[in-house]
């Protein structure tokens, strides 16, 4: 499987597997997703149904934490009908 993401800091699409730091699974009303946080700061979602052997999958960037920051961990929780996501991340020194 080939997995690609857009790296905002590099302004380029590239291989996503090398820089993955953390992941969590979540779902919408119709689909299941894998959320992944990367060393170079993006938070990306991938449709789980697309993650198959031999597939070329490009993730959708849903968050960008800025240069020098990275996701350390994350959780997905449900409150009533809402699905929420929380993350802990580093903060780059100014």
C-alpha cells in the first residue's frame, strides 16, 4: 500500500508512512476513518475502506499545527450524538 499526505510545511505531497507518530480510529455516520498525526505537523484522515493491499491512498489534511510542533497523542470520544477529538501536542519555542 502507498500512503501519501500533503505536507504543509514542505508545500508538497509525499510518503506518509515514515513520519507517522500517533493514530486513532473514528467514524462519521457513513464511514470509518483512521486519524494520523505526523512528525512534520499535519493531522490527516484516511478512509479505512481505502486502506487495502496494493492501494494508493492519499489522506486528507484536517489540521496543521505549524513548524516545530507535533502530535504526541490523541483520543476520540462521544458526547451525546457528537464525536469529539482531543490531542496533546508539542509547542515550538518562539
